[in-house]
């Protein structure tokens, strides 16, 4: 069921983006009197799942979910329909339109995706606001995971700055993005009351973007071990622990924080401990005997950070949401450009960052949360626009390059050249799709062993 929810979110999101992208080509083409023969969601080699002729255009849904297309008369595209190019140009054909009109038609798709991405960001902020945990509220500092420890962070550190930027909103993704994408190589922390600067080596850009590390946390807020849930039938339930109990020691060793408790009991299977427990609103410590199960767990979940630390929420009015959404989109695009720069420098491996439908789908999660769905859709819209602008023949960016060449030089590339260039570009794009999804399959196979 979880997998179906993930697939459903991915299919719906991509369908919205593809249809609107192709509409971005369709609308200016029709405004300039250009005939559009087909408008398809997904590709339809040999047959389609659905089709209906309305006027001059056949609308349909293909069976191959690798994108979508509009087939514009008199244009060399991925359909490779060259027969029409052998006849004299007709007034309703793409090739008969002026260079600037053809340029507008080709830029229509990415323009829609850019506008859509910014618009969805704005509407998410308008509908849900923006909740965050102020770093100043996390008075106990950070609880460091293994990656954070290797980087040089220590549980109890209070992060003050990431590079030259103040660490104001508690989120380990801020540090990850700064180090991996924006080339930040210094983190300032308060460690035991003394300010220290941690130097971050270049290798961390590669390490943090490796596929196996993408779901790993660098750190979380350091929280007291307040019981948030007791799973029925587990060791914690059998020991009589209750929600809002506070676990403060293990075998006499103080463990005021959850990470300290985990450090002492992690990996110890079928072992007994005496834990110190304070009841809700009580400072009296009672001793409780508890035995981990065969997996080394006591089947208790801690209360989330919001139980211990106050969050804040920024609300946006309708008009306020647009500049906020635009700024969020610009930051996201800036990160994409920076990531490409890191790849060219060799700090990030392309094969570690590249992912197919499984990688994209995993970012939606297995629970349908509309706020996350629309946030992911906005991000994918901007990525789709960005990728389509790459100067690869068969992509919109490739056609734009040739049109700009025509505008500047006054010379139009021949139909035969465009046919060969589109064919080469199509092979490149198909190869990237196969590589990305092949990497997902290989990672899946590795996870089984």
C-alpha cells in the first residue's frame, strides 16, 4: 500500500507538470496559427491508451511514462516525421513562422514550468505558512549522528554559524546544503561555552551527496528522553512505562538526553538494565527493570522535539506569499546551479547524484501529505524547466540554441541537419534516462545484500 501511495503521488505530480509544460508549447503555437497534430501525456509508440480527435488535434494518453509531447506541423522533433518536410512549407507549419515566433513556441514549455514552480511555492506558503524551530530555542544543542561525528561535530554543540551565515533555523539540511552545494568549509559552534571553528574538508561534498547517505541525518535537536509512545506488548509496555515518563539514567549512569540513552543500550540484545524514571510532573526517581528484545529495542518512541522546544510559524497573506514563493524558488534554482558547478569541479560525483523515478518517488514519502506533495511538485517543476533548457538537441534548450543562431546570423540550419541533431539529442536523453533508472535498480539490488 505504501508503494502504491508513493507511485500515485509521483504519477499525479508528473502528469500535472507534463500536461502544463506541453500546454506551454500548444498555446503560442495556436496563437500564431500553427497546426498542432497531437497533444499527448506520455509517449505512444505503436498504440495509445486513450485518444480523441478534437478539431485538428488528437489528444491522448500514451503507455510509456517518459514524458509527453505536442506534435507541431512542420517541425523536426522526437516523432522523426520527415515526410512532411519534403513538401513545400505551408502557412500553418512551424517552419513557415518567423524566428521570433518559433522561439516563443519553444520557450513556452519551460516558461510555464518556471511560473508554475514559483506559483505553487507561493500557494503552499499561503495555505500552510512556514513552521520552523528557532536554533536559539534548542538550548541543549545538537545530538550528532555518525556522519556528523565524522565531520567533527559533537553532541551538545550549539551551531552558531554555517560559513558566514547565522544558523537561525534549526535544520541539518541547512548545513548539508551549504557544505555539499555552496562550498562552505567552516562551521562555528559553541562547545562547552567556548566558540570553536570547524574546518570542513572538500571530501564532504562527495560524501554527503552519496546515495546511501541521502536519508541520513547529520544531527537532530538534543532532547530529554520523554516517552512519546509505548508500543503494546514491547519491553517498555511490560515494564510499566507510560507516556510522558522521563528516563534519566541507565544502571546508575545519568542519561538526561535521549542520545545518551541510545549510546548506552544500542546493539545490546536480550540484555537487562535498570533505568531511572521520573513520572509526569514528578521529580521522584523510581527504578525500573527492563530487558531489550532480540533486536536490541525496548519499543518506546521519544516525544518529538516540539515537546521540548517551541517552534514558530510565519503566516503569509495572499499578496505576501508571491515574493516569498519567488525567493524560495530562486534559492532552489541557485542550489541546482551550484550543484552543477560542484559536479564540474569533481567535488560531487554525477553517478551518486543521478536518480530515476524510484529516487524521485522516494522524496514524496509513503504517506500522502498534501503540503509535501505540492512542495515536491513545485521543486520538480523548476527542475523540469532547468533541465529542458540544457542545450541538448531534442530538448527545448537545443531548439532554442539553433533558433538563436538563426536570429543572430540570419541563416537557418537545414532540415537534414536538424533531423540528425535531434536524433543525436534523443539518444543522449534516452541514455541519461536509462542510466538514471539503471542506477536506481542497481542500488535496489545492493540493498538486498
